C-alpha cells in the first residue's frame, strides 16, 4: 500500500466534512481524530468510517453536524455530568466531555461525564489518553454500540462491542489499553469485507450460527451487520479445548456492565440498530477521570508508576506495554506516511469530489 502524509489526508477530510455541513471547528476536531486513529494503525476507526458510518448517518438524519450539545444534569453540584448531544457528531462532543471531566476531576478528585444521543466517536483510546496527557489524571472511556454480539443459545445479536479504554500516566509517557468487549471491532470486519479480503481478521458467526473466517460468507458489510455476529472476548474457537476453554462470559459480562452503567444516561442502548443510520443508531459515551495525587504528590505518584513499568519491562525484550504497538506505528506513520489501500484513497477522492469540489484534495503518495 502507498503511504500518504497525515496533514494532506487531514486537510482533505476536513474539507469533506465541511462540505457535509460541519462547522469549521467541528470538522477540524473530527478530521484530526479520524486521522489519529489511522496514525495508530487502528484503520477500522479512521477515515474508513466516513463512507461506512458518518456520511450515511448525516444523510439519514442520525448525525446533525451543527446540533447543539446541552448539559442536562439535574444537580450540577455533583462531579457527574450528563450531556445531550442531540445527534451531534461524536468527535467534537467527546472532546468537550474530555475537557469537562478533567476540570471536574481536578476539583473533586474523581469525575464522570456521560454523553447521550451521541454518534460514533472513533477510537476510545484517543480520549482516555487526552484525559491522562497532562500526567495528573487516570482516564477511562466506555461506549455502547449498535448490537453486533449474540448471547449464548441465540444467533440474534443482542449486545454491542461496547469498547473500553483506560490510560494512566508515568514519568515517561502513558500506558493505554483500548479494547472491544468482543474479539474484534465490527468496523474492522466490515472493512475486510468491503476491501475484498478473503479472510476476516477473526472468526465471526455466520447466518447459520457457525464460526467462520471466510470473508466471502458475507456479500457486503450490510449483509454481515444484518446476518452475522461477533463472539465475545474469551470465546474459544480452538477445537482441542472445546467448551472447556470457553470463557465468553467474561467478555459478555464486560459488555453488559458497560450497557448497564450507561443505561443511567438516556438513549436506547442494547437495541441500537447497526443496519440503520438514523437516530436509532445513536449511542452513549462515558468518560471518567481520577487524580493520581490523592496519597502521594504528583511527582512521587508518577515515579512509583515508572517503577512498576520498569518491573514489567524486566520480563523480557519482547514485552510491550499496552499502547506501545500503536505508539510505534504512529511514529512510523508520522515519519513515512499512513498506509492506505487504493480503494480507500479512491473512495476519499470520490467523496471529496462530491462534497468539496472546490477544495484541494490532490492526494499524492509520499506527500
């Protein structure tokens, strides 16, 4: 695949989003977040989402580019806030929630911000790292999603991938885990099918309830969303271990808990429909922050965390902290460019031609 400079992609995506009706500031935040996911190698949550989720949602009325996000909290004396996104794009409302939860946590020690009637916000780990980036807060981000995972005994999808991201600082950086509660993200599966891959990144359940890695089992991404399902974390696909190795209930439990805690903040949850793009696909995001200096001062707390990191690193040269693979990929992508398939660049050019014909979206490999 050819590599493209992040700034060129970011500029093109911003122009495209402005052509969709995004105010300039929101388009800048969304384009930055989408490209940031691609920089980290999380391609399922980068510009791939433009044609798959964002633009269809705008056209169907599920995403309202200029919608006003309103604080609807009953008691603003608490360290918890509820924001009604009113269908606004997920990236700008999440950026607002990040800044709010950081401010509240620094005042109260801990804080939580819900954003409901929200839209897809990309990679959750971007926001947990934004919470922790100043080195004084631990950050956690949760999100409900449209249903993609079935429950035991049923082929019908009933829970979302419901991702969890968690970041904590230390003297030399951040440790970040960003994970779905299923074995893979739904958008990653859809991307493989759309790109014409022969093999899926992980086994999914087909329309007959059988596990398969054959991408040709589904004719289109929509076919997968309507008729397939993703196993929960811990699902055993090893025929040697069989049921003895099955720990699906762990991923299922995490997914359920995310759905339950988010149920205290508006919006339909487990009934969100992946096959539509209107308000029925809107979700809930939750952002949490905790100060790390409640027993030790900030410097001592960071030093203790660094000692723990050194302990883990002593386990061997192949040991990588959560988030280091993405950080390595990001450094290379900033240096050499982000790798995109010809199909992705062709789609981006076509979207730009339709939505931002006067913008400069002349994308050249290596530039």
